[in-house]
C-alpha cells in the first residue's frame, strides 16, 4: 500500500479512542474523587433517609467511576469508552436528581448546566456529546418545571446558554483533537512508509549482496563469496582448529566443452557442483572460483576422516559417470590442499594450494596432493623460466641439434630430427623438457616453432647434399591457424623441396579440437610435407581417428623398450608395428640405446630407429660427418 492511499483511510476508531482516552480517564478520576468526598460529606452532614439515599448513590458513583477509570487504562475500543462514559454520566445525573428530590434548592439546578459542559468535554463521539448534553438540559427543564415553575423562563435562558456553550465546546474540542490525530497519523504513516521503503531497500541490497557473492550457473558462492569464507577459515585457524584450503580442478573439462559443446559443459559443471555440495554437507564450504575450478574451505574435525581420505572420497564421487542428455560423460579431478595458517596472506595461501594442485596435475591428475616446500621450488623454477621466456630473443638464443633416424633395411640415415636447445642469457642452458611445456602454457611456443623451422630451412639451404629433417609441432601450433599460416609462409618463401621437411605431431595435439587440427595438418600435407605421429602409444590411440589422419609414420615411444625382461614387451612392440603396417605407414622405434634394443627393434619389424646408439643429437656439421660413419655402424648392427 503506498503513502497516498494510506492517507485516505486515516482516522479509524481505534486512533480516535486513543486520543480521547486521557480526557475520559481524567473525567472518571475526577468523578471518583468528587464522589468520594461527597460520600464523606453526606456522612458528616446528613442523617436518616437522606443519608441512606444520598450516600448510596454517591458511593456507587464513586465505585463505578473508579472501576471505569481502571477499565479505561488500557487501549479500549471507542464503543466501550462510549458505554462507560454514558454510564457515569447517568450516575452523575442520578446524584443531582436524588439530591433535588430530597431537598430542592435553586442552586442545585446549576448542576445541570455544569453537567452539560462536562458531558461536552467527556464524550468519545459527536452523537454521544449531543445526546448527553440534550439529556442534561431536558433534565434541567423538567426539574425547573417540577420544583420551581415560577423561574421556568430564567432557566430556559440559562439552558439555552448552556446548550450553546456545550455545543461550541464539543465542536472546537473535536476539531482540535481531530487536527492533532490527523497530524499524528500522517507522521505515523510517513514513518511506516519510510520504514517499509527502507526494509525493501535493505532486502534488495541483501539480495544483491548474495547475488554478487554467488555463481549464477551452479548457485555455489563465487570467488568473492569464497574469500569471505576464507576469512572465516582464518579466524577459526587462529583458534588452533585445523582448517584446510582445497583447490579442485577438473581434468579434461575442456575436451567435454570442445567435443559436446558449451551447453553440455555447463550442465556438467552443474552436476559436479551438486555432487560437491553433497560431499560438503558438514564442515566444508565449496565455491566456484573459475571455469572448472572449485575451492573448498574444510573445517576438519577430530572424528572425521583425514584430509587425504576426505578429498579422495570427493574425487571418487566426482569420477562416477554423469548421464547428461542420453550421453555418459566422465571427468576426474585433481586436488591441491594447504592447511590454513592465520597469519599467511590470502594470496600466499592460494598460491601454496595452487602449487600443490599443479603438482597433482603434473604427476598424472586424478589425485590429491598436500602442499610441501618442494612444490614451491618447482613453481619458483616455473616462474623463473616463464620470466626468461618473456625476455628471450629466440632467433639469437635458440640453437638446433639434430638426431639421426636410421633405416634398418637401407642401412643408412634417412632423416634427422631437429631438436631445440635454448641458451638463455638470464638463466643459462635450458633443455626442452624444461621449457617447451611452459612455452606452450604461456603461448611462446609459436615463436619457438617458427624460429626452429626458419633455422632448419637455413641449414637445409646451406647443405650441398641435404639430409631430410623433421620438425616438432606442438598441440598449440596445430590448433592455431595463425601459426600454421606463418609456418607456411616460411616454407613457401624458401626453395626447399617439401619432401625435405617432415612434421612430428602428437596424439594429444589432435584431441582438443580434432577438426581444426586435422584441417591444419591437411594444409601442410597439401604442400607436400610428410607427417609423423610422435610418442605413439603414450596417448589415447583412438584407432578410428588414426585411420582418417594423413600420417606417414608412427614413432613408437621409447617407454616400450624399457621393460625388456617382460615377454609382453616384444609382443606389444610387434603389434604396434603390425598396426603401422595395417595403416600402411612406416614405423620408427624411438630411444634405441643398446645393441639389445636394436635386436628387439629388428625382431619386432620396425623399419626405422632413432636413439643414442645411432647418434646423440648433434650440430649440423657433426651430423654431416656422422652420416658417413653410420654406414659402418649399420652394417655391424
Ligand atoms: P621427442 O620429440 O620425443 O624427442 C626425442 C627426445 O628423446 C629428445 O630429447 C632426444 O634427445 C631424446 N632421445 C633420443 N634418443 C634417445 C635415447 O636413446 N634414449 C633416451 N633416453 N632419450 C633419447 P630432447 O631433445 O631433450 O627433447 C625432449 C622433447 O622436447 C622432445 O621429445 C620434444 O617433445 C620436445 N622438443 C624438443 N625440441 C622441440 C621443438 O623444437 N619443438 C617442440 N615443439 N618440441 C620440442
Ligand atoms: Ca619428436
Ligand atoms: Ca618422441
């Protein structure tokens, strides 16, 4: 109800009763006092029947006025006040009539005039005022007619004056009180209105606060909500209670988004959030702090399971299959935890839990890692390399080494793999195992790949009898049309025959956006380049996509040579080689280090080998001279 409409229905009877209550009570109190005194004076001055009559009516009036005064102390309905006053008025009238009847005196007629005035004051409603004034004055005329007819006319004038005064009193008093009531009610309504507006504003701001703290997709608290909880966690930790900060990141969520679309991805996040909420029922608070990143504040309890076990159970529940729109989807999660200490800044706490999470991801995902000092060291190394990459001049700092690939049948080098070496002025020599991944994460890999290709082209142009080379492409390269454009520009700008450059790709490069990666690969194939599938056997090996990919060679990963004592090793190798044959592509076995490795490679049927036995990665010049001695090595092998 708004302010204007509240104004129109003002002055209800309760408010009127409330305004008249003090006047009415005053009237009752004065009447009680007056009739108490009158009862005493009757006892003192009268005797016989007069005493009996007068004392009875006055004492009854006294008691009634006292009771009415008591009754009217609380808020009473206007009608009840009207009844009470009418009753007392009649008793007052009765007192005068009895007194007149016992002994007439002219002065006693004046009481009727006074009564009219008093009734005019002490009435709750207009009808009551007019009625009681009328009764008082009619009684005056009746009494005058009965006891003093000679002065009837005089009393008519007195009665008329009394009537006028009483009506005037009634009118002005009611108006004054009416104005006061209206003013008060308006003030009340204005206050109520302001209060209701304020309450609405407060409610709205609370809703907005909650909304700003929660994530609209999953309804979990968001980053902001999380930091509020973290502050709470720190306060608890200050009381020596074990409180943990847990960071959870889904493994392979991007693939779900890419393969099934964002709507499915969103649905999956909702389902994950719901399982998370179920697991966090007592003593743990989950929030969503990023795309597929969640965080939990876990208030550990002595009776509850250990943090490790608790997190493991969470991962188990998240890893159960999700049925979304008739599809079965499975994701796992990785967890990094750090016990909250109250005096560490938020950023530091988050960083430590994050280091543990990075470690969990790096060491195979779907696991729980508690933060340890060494994670920080690894992370520090990561940041050091990242900083150096930012400052690097790759054309100057990247050098190539080449590792030969040997054809077992032709017994000669047929190709060499170009491998990057980075000599950073800031941090010294850094191997590719240390920097390639970080370069991929930070986006520098595109620069590195083009630098490597340019340098490889320069080497090929320099050689009279060029040795074919292979170049490693990372997943990022294959998924970036722009990088492929740049590489193709380099290739077209040179006069090098396409057959001299092969590209090595990995299965994982094809996974994230298979459509785009295949299209980009096809562009290179269309230029006449061959493609090798690197690290074969370590990835997903989806035979279906192997069939459709334009590849010429499988490079079987070195890990298959590691377990030579196991009779399965050779069988597996043989079946991998068999698969290459079925697909009608070449098979190269990587990491051939010893004579025994070579025998196994030959028995398995590999056509090509690469490894320390046939040569370490060397400079371009060394590679040229190595080519000649290889003939000798190959014959002995
Ligand atoms: P990869 O492509 O599998 O390259 C082969 C790696 O195995 C090379 O290590 C090589 O030195 C090593 N290797 C060769 N023969 C043997 C052997 O008999 N035994 C053992 N244990 N290892 C052997 P490297 O040069 O340290 O490179 C490591 C990885 O870094 C490469 O693995 C490749 O994934 C990546 N990488 C190197 N250069 C580049 C590059 O220019 N671009 C990209 N994207 N990645 C590169
Ligand atoms: Ca390679
Ligand atoms: Ca490899």
